[in-house]
C-alpha cells in the first residue's frame, strides 16, 4: 500500500500487487511483442528467473534503500529480522 500510495512502485510491476497476476503480465508482454512484429521491428523476448534474487542482494544496501523510500518501521523491521544471522551451506553426501 505504501509503495502504491507514494507512486514508488512501477506500473510494470505485476508480482505482489493488487489486481495483478501472471496472466496479466504475460498478456502485457505478448501485446508488446505483437505490436513490434506488426510494425516490422525485429522482436525478441528474454526471460530471467529471479526467484533467488534475495540470495544475491547485499542486505545492508537493501535496508538502506528501503529506509530512503520511507518504508514504515514496522515493515522494515520484518526485513531486518529476516536478514539477521542468516547462513546458508551446501552439504555433499558421497
């Protein structure tokens, strides 16, 4: 709500927003591709899976960016709590 109310979130953000879903995202993408093809543009589509994107983020930088966006403290504390003392490892059993 905060991001939408303050017009921080992009109109092209389909995930985790009200009245939006993957079908709308696909329809939007296909519409852009078809428009390009119709006017004769060479058109391509590249898809990226960012499902593990949080694993690549420097948490302190993300927290600072969220603070600059004036995210409410209660919401910000959820991220801080999530990132504290997190470790990850791979165990290979032979």
